C-alpha cells in the first residue's frame, strides 16, 4: 500500500476527484487537533474514505526539555478518535529552553543522548500504550558527535524497543551531505524494526548540500535506493509519498504513487519467487 | 542516564542560533551548513505569520515586518506545539511588550486582534447547540450561534484599509464575528445596544419582546418604534447570516 500526506493545500481537489487514489492518508496530529469548522468537515470526509497514519512534528523526542504530557494526552485522544493505524515521530528535537521552533533539529550523536532519547521513547510508548515508529531525519550538520550516526540510531532503536520509520530520501540526503554510502547505511540498520517507509523529493542547493524540502518530485537515485531497501526487507511495508510544498497537479502525484506501487509489487514478486 | 549538561548546552546553543542568529561554538558543527537551520526555521515562522496577518504585512514596511518577526521569535518562547497558534502568540507579544511599532502604528493592536480573530474562529472547535429552524423570528425564543465572539476596537480596521485609517477615526467600534454553516467567518458591526442584545442571547435564548424589555432595563429608556424596527432588522439579518442559529425547541 502507498499513501499520501494529506495536505490542506490540495484537500478539496483530492476529495472532489478520483485522480489521486492512495491506499491511505497521513497527517500530523498537531495540524488537526482541536480544529473544527470547514477543515474538520474536510478531514472527516477523508477519514471516511481512507485509513489514517499519523506523523507528529512537535513531540520533540530528542529535546532536553521535559516531555509535554498534556500534548501527548491530546495526541492519544486524537489517535483513538480517528482510529489511526500508527503514530510516528522524528528522531530530532523541535523544542528547547521551553520554546517551540517548528522545525527539526539534529540531536548530538552522544551516548548520553542515546540513553535520554531511548528513555523518552519508552515513556511515550507506555503513555500511548502502543509502539511508535521513529523517523531518521535528514540533517545538514552533525552536532558534537561522539558516535557514528548508524550506532546512534541502532542503539536508540534497541534500547527504546521502538519501530523504525525509514525515510529513504532522508538516508539519500544524509549520505550525500555527509559523504557515506546510502545503500550500505540501510544495510546496517536493524531492518526488522522497519514499520513504515517515507519517500519524498529534495533540493540540491550546492555541490555538497541537499535540503530535504518535500517540494520536488522523487528523483531516480532515490527510487533506486527504495528498490534496494525493499529487496533487503523482503516484506510488505506501507509507503508514504510526502509532498508538502510546490504541490503539482494531482496527476503528477498519482504518477509517483503508481511508480512506487509498481516498484513495490515487482520487488515483492521477485522476493516471493526467490523464497519459493 | 541524564542528559549531560554539555549535551544540553549544545542543543540549547543550536536552538538559540535558530532563534537569534547568534552562533556559539559547537564542536563538530559545519558552520557553512548550519545557516540553513536558521533559514528553514525563520522561513516557517515568517510564512505562518504572513499568512495569518496579510493586512499587517501590507501595512508595515519590509524592514519593520522583518524586525517584528525577528524580535518576536528571538525574545518570545513559543509555547504552543501547534504551529497555527503561533500568530496568537505574536499578537500577545506585541501587546504584552508594548512593542515599539505601536507608537508608529497605534492601530496595530486592533489589526492583529482582528486578523487573529478570523483565524481563531475559522479553526475553532465545533460547538453544538440545541435549536430548531422551525419558529417565528418575531415570537419564538432566539438561539445564538455559539461559534461567535464579540470584539471591541478603537480603530475601524474592519472597514478601512489600515493605511487609510487616521487618528481621527479613533472611537469605540463593536463587532460580532461568527462562523456560518459553510465555515466562513462573518464580521458584523454592532451598536452598543446590539452588543447588549447579543450578550443577553449569550446568557439564554430570548424572544424579541423579552430582548426589548432587557434593553430598556439596561439603558433605562423606553424603546421607540424605530428602535424596535432596527432590532428586528438586525435580528433578521443575523438569522440569514447564521449569527442567530435558530429557535429554542418547545
């Protein structure tokens, strides 16, 4: 199944035509919590047609600040009310010194941060009474690193006993920005924990830097990395197409969804044959 | 294991840089790339605020707007995890800090309040109310749309382009903002007497006859026939536009 990030920007066209046919939709609970009126009606129409996956923005799992349990209680109620299939968040921080930043900042790759973040993920999972999937974020600079990125991520996944949201584009972006091999990086991940995959486009702003914009179409090397990832996984995992800015025509989004579905279908067939 | 003080400090330094543009030494950081974090953060903040305050954005010069956004985000700690609430925090920041721009633009508070009201009303949770559409405006008890707010302003930011508003325009203005069935926000200018009509209907459903009596008590006057007609006219319009939701079921 391949889903789409449900955006207010294309909500009306999406709901009033059958051009775009995702298997599910994904939203950030923050953007819909406590919302009524026009948007609530639109959202409920979407919920009547599609299963919901959720992907949080503001939990700030890597923050030095205390976890916001009031916010988490609101998220929990939202997940229950909407029947959300899963809740995922970012391996980053978006709040510090009691101030929200509304963007995803990289956590220092340090041993104390591993323990701190893993403990917070466990607390969140206990509170929500479900496992959550944590996304590897794209980053443009390391911050006081002591560990390698792969060690940092794998240890957190293990200590938190959480699931992994593997954003294939983010791995591509990070491999480019930090000069490592994307396929090898994915091979070193604990792939048994992959619960969900994100795919998106990006923008290369210089010879040495890519910014993860979600504002462009997915490029061929990221499709290749996606295929490689699916081959390694050898099982069906839900995939999401993220497009947050510079939204194209619905036909263009559907073409990306179709391409992702086709790659997935082919890999799963090949894997099934190999097993048989 | 607690987060080490040093790790905490590095995180605070990076967050602080995104808010203020002042970069402390952080080991291992790529100084040429870290600028993108500030750009990304400030782009989100600026974009959200411009969308929430299009009239304010048009009123201020580019330098004034940029300075306001920079002051706000560096001096104020945004509390809400929901980014769409951030514009409310800008409005509160301007008022609470008595921001320097208020001297040049005395109407700025009103303009921010007016623009935020539209967003807040558009996004607010649904509020159900027991009512029926079967009734008679002249005789039935009227039920107010609970999805409304009253506002008092000193400048006519609801009527005129803010750049055309002059000091002599300063006087009390009263508005009702409500959300109609389609979710659109409608502002209605009110006289002081009509504000009281709405306030009475906030307390409980009432008929026009009851409202006449309440207004007479409030102002210690005897309403003339013209006043009755003005109130009826207002309530008819309020019913058509959804500020009056309907009638109290028998």
